């Protein structure tokens, strides 16, 4: 794409287009290929400095019988966008765990397009967003199932927590299915912190910041459980906790 | 330890407590009984500082400080424990994590040294075994999937670990079978029956009082304490009912 995207362009619908213009044209996507029968682990910690614009595009090809696990922590910059364009081979698996933690005026998004091109492939996407201030967090997840891709099994679980009335969460699943024997599940919720739980925690002595941080940690817990490399997991988790503490 | 004087409050603009006065000294166990809708749970929540329970008049002094001026977590750090009739479930947060954060938050607020992981686990084990609660239960999320009895037992383990000066226990006996009632009763005695501690038991029934002997019994009706007495008052209430003991017009007011 050489022309600047507009609001009408579905994949850029919630983006900060002014920020996009400031870095246009965007560098070509990173290409990742997982060979037949292999398992690959990738992660991205998007923690660009305040005010920065960060766009990370990935094009991933997963060969027959292969598996790719991808983890994203999207927390930095005034505009942070991560896109994954994934093509799944026969009997392959793709797993995404993503967290979006935003405050101030941040616009953070994860945009995925999964193409189940062959039969028996499975995919799972778990996204948790926590937004405060005037931040916007978006997840756009498209799943395309080709005519031949019978027995596809795909799910999206998207949950967002808004800490202020002025924050925004967008969750948009898009399913395009041409095969007739497939399972595609998607669930999306947007909520607030449980007031009864906050009072219970306060009655046991927790100050509001401690109580909120604990609830928020449990909300995003699980997203990074499947990170295989312990050092990576710790790095993602401690960056998430540091950001959470700035949020409450 | 706790002096409540002419306390009034409203919830959503509706008056519930209408001039409640009560004094609890160190070493005492008080029981408050009363018919449904009298304001028993409202009293507990108001003393705990639950949002929405607006105090419109009167005072509550805890250990010389104005209790009503404090935030809920400050009341806890000052030594107040509120036992919930319906303990709240918190998915994703283990009991151990919940209690360690609570205890250390209280210790920070009091300027005391926080417990490290090992010290805390030892304390939790000791208190859990006192209440016959399996340590595995404490590794599970707070109250999630617990039976009514397990929730109340877990509340008492919390009380044991947090070691408050004053415990206000709101219908801790509800949902308990006889065996669980005995265990919880023994737990309350072991943790709170001390010269520098005090308990306010809120209950519908006399049966908990067989295990935790109160020094004073009060009848709460229509937002006020309408009668006070010794342990015999509870037996009299059980035998004759609220209407006969304090008058039907008082109960209905």
C-alpha cells in the first residue's frame, strides 16, 4: 500500500491516522515462516517511548503440521499498532496471547488476519485490554476459512476492562467462512472493575491502588502463561505489571 | 474500644439506622439479634465503610479515633475486621495472594515490617489448621467454588491471619451445619476471646451463641437498640420471639 489509509479502510478504522501519516510509508512487514512439523515461538514487547509512533507488521506462514505461538504486549507510544497476517497449512496451529494496556491518550491496536487455507488447522487468540484515561484499545480479528479448509477449529476470546468512562475499547471479530464443517467461536466482553470485590479487598486492608492492581493482574494473567522461554515470560510479565501500576 | 452514639444513616435516601448507640469494651463479646430488616447488616456495612452507606448523623469512635472519617482500608489497618454474610468471590486471585497483600498493606499502613513469603506461609498454615481448612483451599481463588460453610471458614482463617482488635461478624453462622458451626465457634473463641480483643456478633439465631458465649445481648429493631441484657436475653428471644420480648409495635416500627 502506498496511499495513506483512511477511516473507510476497515483495518485502520480505529487508528490514529495523523500518527500513521507521520511515519508513512511504513517499513515492509517482517516475514516469518515455520517449516513443516516445526514449532516456533515469537513475541513482541511494544514499549515505544511516550509520544512515539510504532507500527509492527508480521506476515507469518505456518506449514503443514507446524505450530506458531505468538505473544504480544502492546503498551508503548502514542500510537502502537501490531498486525499479524497468518496463513495456516494443513493440520497446523496458531496461538496468540495479546495484552493491550493503555493510558493517557494512547491508541493501541492489534489487528489479525488468519487464513485457514487447508483442512484440520486450529487457532486460538486470547486478547485482554485494560484502558484508562482517554486511551483507545482495539482488537480487529479476521478469520478467513477457505472452501477446502474443512475441520477448521478457531476461537477468539476478547475481554476489555475500562478504568475510566473516557476510555474506549473496540473488539471486532470478522468471520469469512467458505467451508461447511468448521468451528469458529468468538466472545467479546467489556467491563469495569468489580466494586463488590474492591470493597471486600479494602475491608481486609488493601489500599485502593493495591486492590486494583491485584484485580488487573488477575485479569491479564494467563495471557503469557504459555510463553515457553521463562526469561521472556518474566520480561513480558514485569513490563505488564509496571504498566498496570501506572494505570491505577 | 468502640463507642457508637446516636448513629443514623441512609441507603439510596432511605433511613435505616435511626439513632443507634452501643459501647463495646475490650475483652467483651456482644451479640446483636433482631428481626429481618431491622438494620443489622446495615450496621455492619456502615461500620466497615461500604460505599453507598451514607452516615447522616451521630458518631462512631474506635480506639479514640473517628471511625467514620477513615476509608475502609484504614479501618482495617486500625484493627477492624468485617466478617461478610456473603463473602465475595474473586476469580483469578488466590486466597494466599489476597491475604498476603491484605496483611502487608495493613502492616505498611501501621509502619510495621512486612512478612516475607516463608513467614506468611507459616502463619497461614497455622491459622488454616486451627479452622480445619485444607491448605489446598487457600491456593484456590478467593471463595470461588467454595460451599457456604467453606466460605465462612475461610473468613475465619482471614480473621486469624489479620488478627484484628475488633471483629464485626455479620451472620457468620448462616449457611453452616452443626459441625461447621462448632468449628467456626471454636475459631472465634480461639482468635478473639482475649482481654484486648472484642467481637460484635450479628445473628438471627441463638445457636451460634451456644458456642460463642456473649457477655451482652442487644435487640436491634427499626434501626435502634431497643433492649439490652445478658446471655439470658438470647434464650428468652429464642423461646418467645421478638414481638413478645420487645413488643410487636417496636418490631413493626
